[in-house]
C-alpha cells in the first residue's frame, strides 16, 4: 500500500495501520520482513530535498509471485543495484538522526552518488518500533562515479 506525503504532512502511521490490517490477505509472502519504502520523482535530488518535498511512501512485503494480489493493494517492482546500508539503533522516531548522519557525514565525502531507485528501511526481527532497543537497516540506492556495470 502507498500514500503520497512529505515530512511535514506525514501520514506514515495511517499507511502502516491500513497495511497491517490487510497484510493477512497477501499470499506468497517471502519471509517475515516488512519494508518501508520511499519513491521520489526524478526531479528530487540529494541537494533539493526539503521537509515539504512530496514523495510516495510504501508499506510492503516481498512476495514470490504477483498472483492473487488483494484488491486494495498495489504492486511495486524495481530494479536492483548497489545500496549503502546503515543500521539504525534506537526508537523509530529517532531514525532522522541516522538519516542526517548518512546524508551529511557519509554521502558528501564518498565516491558514489545517490541513485534514482527507491530508498527503503528493512524492518526485520529486531525492529521494535518505538522501543529504544529497536534496530532497522536503512538502504540508500547508490551508483559509483565513473563505474561501468
């Protein structure tokens, strides 16, 4: 399920509430992991993103096949590639601190740039939401400068 939002007009709680209420209807689920995924329009860059920038947030799971997709759910398929993965330790409401570190302390000094593919958080077995012991992995799509695949 997905919704368009910004940091200022954040509807994440409502999106996840609706998703979790309907998750039991999804067939062919792979694993127990949940994904909180962000898709940005092509004009959004690392340099012009603000708290008012609108993006599409997805609450999702990985599935083996697209058969029997529930009527109120959407499908998102995206291309794989290289990702920077950073672990966020602490309650979910503090994830902005980890994002700030990634975008202020790591990316500006790296030999790669942020790619246009979706960004996501992998919410695995150690994800505990607002609990101070919670852990989640943040995946930022990257492409290495001057690298040919």
